[in-house]
């Protein structure tokens, strides 16, 4: 099962900023999430940073990256401690954002999907009982089964950790971005 969506940046906050000012950008602390991002040895890099740096240069804004776990980043954004949080999508963490007015700018198309071992190919969703996801991610296509208790979710901090759990049989499928 693959799910395509646009990765969005909430960039509405930049309209009132003067050239030369800076933005506090909340980003995720994931290692090995390339090409999108990677946080390793206190260095944040990847496509998301490249895009934001180019935007900042074009608009004469400095970007101050604040690397955080997803849930903490979301909370700080809602509390007004961050000017932007990336990546984000209107469907992600609606319970945290509540009625906060957030403007989104679609930037990157991405595809998430359930990765299974070759012997499970073609067996369908009914055979998935244990689904691995990356910390803070929401596997929207599986939500009805998760809500009914038919699929249990196991989180992992790294995509490669999910693949290891899949290979060893600890999970039936890993919900991942297929480009990572």
C-alpha cells in the first residue's frame, strides 16, 4: 500500500519579516532520513535544509535550525517558540495544532508505503498484525485497523532499525518513505 502526498512547509510566517532577520526553524532529529534530512554529530543536512537555505538566501533571511524529536517540535511550534516547522502536512498532528491557523506551501512530493519481506508480497493488509513506523509518524492508510486493535504499532527511531525488525520477523511490515 503506497500513499502519495506533498510535503509542505508552513511558510506563512515570513510575510511580515524584514530582510536580514532570522527564522527559528524546527526540524526533525532523524538520522539517515536522506535525501530529505539527516541529523548526525550535531549537524543537520539534506534536501530540506538545502531548500530552506536557498529560500532564506533569496529572501535575505537567516535560518536558525532547532533540531528536536517530532512531538516536542510540534508542541514548541504551537506554543510560538518556533517560526516554522519542517517537514509538515495539514494531516499531521491535528490534535496538537488544534485550531491554530497554519499556512502551507507544498514543496516536495513523497511516497510512503508498507514494506514487507518477499514471502509476504501480495498477501494484503489482512496479514499485517504488527506494523513498524518511525517515531512520531502516522500510518494513515492503516489507521482504521489500528483504531480497531487489529494492527499493533511498534515505533523505531531509524528507518534502518525498522528494516532490521522486519528482517528478523519482529514486525510484519514497515511503513516507510520509499525514497529513504
